[in-house]
């Protein structure tokens, strides 16, 4: 354990924001660019509280639901930003530090160790930073850092006893994209029979195609749905509503 852990934690706290929709975020760049999880910033307009207590408006300008990332532009500039480490350099057993707002405790510190970095067997091919660290829902979107306070990932979920974070290299690639990808406008959850629609964003392609919360998308996986969305244009969805027969609907995707 480094002797200056308190200094490292204080630095991370100053660069971790509270996203009022229900989680944390990271000041990724000094021009007001904030990174959080897509499941944290569900609406396009957000209120973000900074470490010094200021509350600023922010707009979600890009989402990647597969990687569970969202990019926010906030109304401040010339701020400090996190230091970022190449996540490919991580080694098992390194100290891991997480900052977030679990259970309403602002700027709470958790420590643990890096368990691994890479895809998880039985999931998909995407890499994750896996850490043996205690996390709670309020940590979502907050930083996972090394012993020097350099961010190596964005905390996203808990799987078994491990916390999973989107690697910093994946976040860098997400920020570097110049164009916003197509979107369907739904929040979904995998269930045994398909993909359950939890929410439908107003005035989205899904809403215009008359999809409703509770509909069950059938015949495709999350990865297949993601690939179809990224292809853009018009896609055909098969869904069941209220346990009745399966219907089909054509959806014209938009950014």
C-alpha cells in the first residue's frame, strides 16, 4: 500500500463527478468532456455535480451501449483532468483504487487488486479490467485507477465477486470517434427468451416504431442487435408483447 494513498485518493475525488441520474463520472479532458456509463446517463440532458459543489448542465453527445460508455459535454473549461494509463500494461496483483458514490456516500474510496485484463469466458470478445474490489451501484461510471492515481478503466458492473471496468484504451478509442453511431433508443436486459425492453427513449426510432417497455425482442443476441444498429439504415425487429404472437416491425435508425 503506497504511503501517499490519501493524496492519490484526494486527486481522484476532485476529478470524479456526481451524475445526478444515479452514478459517477470522470473528467476525462479539461475542456468539459466527462466519461460515464451509458446506463448512468440515460437521458440526453444531465445535471452534474463537481467536487467543489458546483452543479453544471451537461449534454450526452455520444453513447456506446455495448461498451456501456457515454460522453458528456459540460459547461465548464480549464479544469484539471485525470491522468490515463495504457490498460494493456496492467498486471495481475497490482493495487486498484476506485472512487464513486455508493449508497449515497460521496467520494467513497475502495481498494483492491487487479485480477486480470481481457475477455471473460462465456461472455463476448470485449476486454474488461477485472478487479477484486468492493463496488456498489454508485460506483458506476467512476474511475478505476492504479497506485499512482492513473485511470485504467471506468467501473461498470459487478460479476460474481469481481468488479468489471471498461479498459482505458477502449475509452480512448470511444472518445476518438468523430461521428456518432446510429441508435435504436431502448434499454434492454437479456432474459431466457430474448431481450426484454425496459425503457424506450421518447422520440427515438424505437418509439416511432411503436415499441413499448415490456416488449420481448426475439431471434437475436445483444451482439447481433448491436451489429445491426451500427450498420444503420432500416432494420426489422421481431418482438412479442404480452405473451401474444410474435410481430415484426421495420425501424429506421437515426443518430
